[in-house]
């Protein structure tokens, strides 16, 4: 009799996890599918003008692999690049000018905004400066792209064609992140998988839906929509600026589309677990709006959905509890099946898919660490700046 309650608890918990996975499989916008790519597009009669805004802070090691891809864009209309050197100490601006002289192509202007004032995150302050420079050219579209993103030669053409054909105010592509080191293979595909689970791409592009998100490395934004939503001033404090941008545009009546990229790639390496940990933990607690209750719910949810299935299967096999083993195994199988498309998208071996619970546990620890750093007063940190509160003045550190 003493073992009945614990065994029943294991079975019921595993059943709850299985039900959660069945709901995620069928009712969360088919987030696990990786076929959301650029929507149908055609050649516009007149190609609109585009200004490319590239915020860059200490990006000299990556610029030679990324900036030439923008300079070489095969775009039939008028296009110009504005790289904003955000207080770099490694000669980013000078290197950008040298690359432009060496490669030619689209015109390049390098600007510098100075230190961000109180209430602004550094990247958005740089974006604001770049948009200000671009407005002098009166472009119809702005391409906001990071300094570590390499674009195929027809990337800009394809983005504009998709935006015009679909009537979208934002067309954004989730750049394919680098997966070369062992830790990148474990963590990176899961990062995109979890993002899609939170913001199902099909819902983002749907008419009448509230879900909004973008991928900050590649965002084509209609200039008129940016002015209507007062971008970036209305989101000046945002650490997760891409999601905030999409919400502001969609909230002002704009249409937003987000999908996976085929030939837009991030060249930024994350060779060590520490690098990936920093990348995730810098904004994880901001995603939860710095709310302890949301943190507790997230930890409990991650444990139920990702950790319970292998734990229940193991407990069932050890104790001979068939119900626990079958229920936990079924939940783990569904979980693995939903992860396989993302593993394939990143061209990784399929044996990584069953290891998603291990990666989810790492993300759980990163999320908790993000909260710990916040309450220690360190807040979100990136490129030598720390944002302790949404209204904090960025400090050099």
C-alpha cells in the first residue's frame, strides 16, 4: 500500500506530460514544421528603394564574412547601406570602409551615434541613428540586419518581392545559425525550436492573429509602418528588440511575416557552452517580463514537458511499472518526433533528436541563471553593456 501513491503520481504526471505533447503537436500552430519559408512572390513593376541599416559594435572579426554579402546584393532598384558603428573599440567602422573600397557594390555610409541616453538599449539607439540617416533618402523599405549575417546575392530582391506580393509591413527570416562545435549542435537547433514553439510562424503571418515576432538578424520593414508604429522610439528599452518591433508594428495595424531562411546565415561562432549560455541567459528573464511567478511557471512547465517523459520511462522500467514506462515513453516519442524536422533543417544527425530533454534542462538552468543575474543587479548584458532594468542607463562593463 505504501508504494501505491508514488507510483500513481508518476503515472499521472507522465500522462499530463503526454497530454501536453499531444496539445503541442496538434494545437500550437504546427510550430514543429520547418516548411514556413518566404511566401509566394513575383517581380514588381517598379522596384522600391531600400536602405539597409546595420548596427555594429566590435564586429571586426565577423565583418569580412558578412558585409561583402550586402555590398554584392543583386537588387534592381536603388539600395544603400548605413552601417552604424556603435562605440566599437576594434576599428569596426574603419574596416567597413575598407571592405567597401575593396569590394565595391552598394554605396556604404558609416555613422556613429555616440553613447545611448537613459532608457535606450545600445542596439536600438544605433538603429535609431541608422534610420535617421536613411530617412534622408526617403526609402520605401528598411532592411535591418545584424553585422554577423551573411546574405545570398538575391536576398534583398527576394525579401522585397515577398513583401510587395503579400502586402506585408515586415518580412523577417530566421537566419540559419552556425552549428559546427559540439555545443552548437546540442543547443542551437533547440534555440530555434523553442522560439518557434513560443511564436508559431504560421500564426505570425495569419490575418487576425495576435502572435507577433521577428528575427532581428534579417527584418525588412516598410518605412511607412515604422513611422506609424514610431519605431524604434516606442521600443527603446527592449532587450528582445525583434519581438518588440514586430508587436509594435502589428499593434499599429501592420502585417507581419516570419519564417526560416534558406540562404541567410549567421557567421557568429559559439564554440563553448559558456558562449551559448551567455547568449540565452542575457535575455531569458526579460522574456518572462522579470516576473518571479512566470519564472516559476516556466521552470515547472519545462520540467513537466521535457524532463518528466524520460524520468517516467526510466522509473517505470526500474520499478516494473508498465503504465509509467509506456506513458513516459510515448511522451518522449512525440517530443522527439516534433524535434526531428528542426534537426534535419540544421543538417544534423538524427540521434540528437532524442537528446532534447538534456538540452531543455540546460535551457532551464540558463533561465534560472538569467533571473539570478537580474536580482544581483547585473541584468541583461551584451557587447560590454549591462541593462539592469528596462529604464536603466546602459553602463560600460
